[in-house]
C-alpha cells in the first residue's frame, strides 16, 4: 500500500523540483510485489519473490525534458537526486513539444471503485501457492506414457501507483492478479517433441479457475501428434481465441502517435477510411468493473472514456498522447487502449469450424513478423486441417503471408468466445482466402 506519508513525500519531491528551476513536474510512486512458483513433474524447480518501491520524476526545464527514477526514498538522498536530474536535463536538446497535458483533460475523480484489488492478497501463504501449482500439474502427470515432462506454475502480483502533476493532476490505482498455468511435452515419431499449454488468470484468487488447466494442456499437446506440412494454397483460416490477438496487434500498433509521427504506420492518413470488413467492430471499454485493464486515467493522467476504434472496418481513432499530438499538430486522444473488445458473434469455435469445408484452424504462431510501414506480414503457424467441417490432420511448419489491411477485409465471422481474463477480449476469428505455404 501507499501510505499518507508516502503521498506527502511525493508532494514534497514535486515542490522541491519546482523550487529548483523546473517549469513543470510530474512525480509517480510505484510499490509492488510479485511471486512465482514453478514445478517440474510435481517438484519445485524454481521460486521467485520480489518487491520494490520506486519513485519516478519527470522534469521540464528550460524547454527540455528528462525523466529519472530511484528506489532511495529518503529526503536527503532525494534532494541530491532531484538536483542532479535537473542539471543533467539542462544538457539535453530543447524539445518544446514536451509538456504536461491540458488540465481540462485530466481525470477528476468521483467514479466508483473499479474493484481491481483483492484485499486477501497478503494472506495467501507460500504453501498454498505451491499446492495450487502442484494440483495443476497433477492433472497431467502420469496420464499418458508418451509424456516427457509436465511444468506447472503459480504466479501473482500486486501493484500500487500514486501520481501527481504540477498543473493539477492527482490519481492513484491499485490492482492484483493471479495466474495458474501448465505446459506438457510428449514424445512423437522420430525426433518430434510436440508441446502445448493452458493457463487461467484473474484479479481475485477466489475467481481464479483452478481445475482443468493441466488436463487441457495435455489434451492440446496430444492433439499435435503426427503434425506435418500440407499442400500450399488458399484456405479459410480459423484462429482460436488464445491466438486471435496476435493478428490484431499490428493493427493497434499502427495507431500509436509514435508510429504515425515517424511515418512508420501502414494506417497513416487512414482515419475514417474503411480498412476492414463489416465484421470488424472494435471498441475500447475502459470502465468495466473488475476487469483486467480497467482504468479511469491513462499514463498521462488523461481521463479515459469508451471509444470506437474500428466501426464496421472504418478506422475511427488513433492513440495519440500529448507529446506526439504537439509534434504532429493534431488533437490528442489517449496514450493507449485499456480494454479492447471485438464484437463477438453467436457461435463458438466448434460451430465456426463446422461451417468450413476447406480450411486450417490456427492454434499457435511460431515466429514471423509484420512490416509496420507496409502491413505486409509472414507468420509461422501450427494447427489443424479442416475438411468438411471437421478437424483432421494436425499441421505445423507452415506460413501465412499477406497484408494486414487485406487480412482484416477478409474477416467473415467472429466467435462468441473471447477470453474474459484478458484486457484484449478477442474471440475466435474466421478469414477467407488466406495464403498458406507448406508443401
């Protein structure tokens, strides 16, 4: 937790920086802890616990900007730290675009608690954490003679942030998280060693799914037995909800002010243009109570609000913070999205597959990249051939190639199965006419 004394120290640091020559100042105090318990074949293989308290100070001096951080949080050392930071900043080149946001854009408070922190977090003992990780692994250990190893883990963390700006912003956030995961590898023909995983996560321990994780990891692994390449060609591509976000990521990255200002975005000058199919409806919904990624203000203190990102394929917004808005002489929006929700359809993954005659279900991406300036991509994939609405041959060592705008224009269906334990709620996706390279 961040105490009242901690907050007074943050205020003192801001005042001290202003008195020593700063035009504007922002100060952020972060306190957090995390732990990780990893087991291999039911035995503790690695454990890690860490905690930290860090103060970050950003100073605006004579048209120059510098940012510094320290974990030495007594006033005597902070005085030296702040003075040195200010003097060092004066050596930097001027950048008048660096300034705090307009105070009218700040979050002013008064909204309901987003319920992101589990008050029981400090009471979970190491023994309980190990027991949870062991139970996950036990669901797979010894269940098949071909198993080579089973790795299971428990991870958690908590964070507290208090931030103030010299032109009037004050805000604080607290959150916790928990996750359980399992990974299984098995022996296949020859040297093949297929593996797969499953995980669950939650902000609250009592809401964390604790059963079925090891079982799902084993099932997903055994389904890979006999993987091979198949004939190259155009296929309908179905992507499961564990991997669908991978294809959205380049589209979101192309919307950031940093990419736009450097002319390194394939969506530059595409605002209000159609760049995807009518099925591409994406919103940012930052105020969902108890949801991963929920927040009332962004990293600049700017108030978040629901916004449409893509409306039936039409690009409706960029993510432009104060700095890049000043650089490009554009209106700022928000620094980055909070909770991205792609409008779901009415059918689950199995239902989507049932309507595909000749396709490939993608259950994993293995390397590859997307050119941020052109949108051209190439990704390695693994998954299953779909024939007449049913999964048949497991496939791997294949590639998909194309262009992001063309890809999202080929989106023909979405599933009803987004993972609600993620800040990116992207369901299963179906694209038609995708180029696959194999044999």
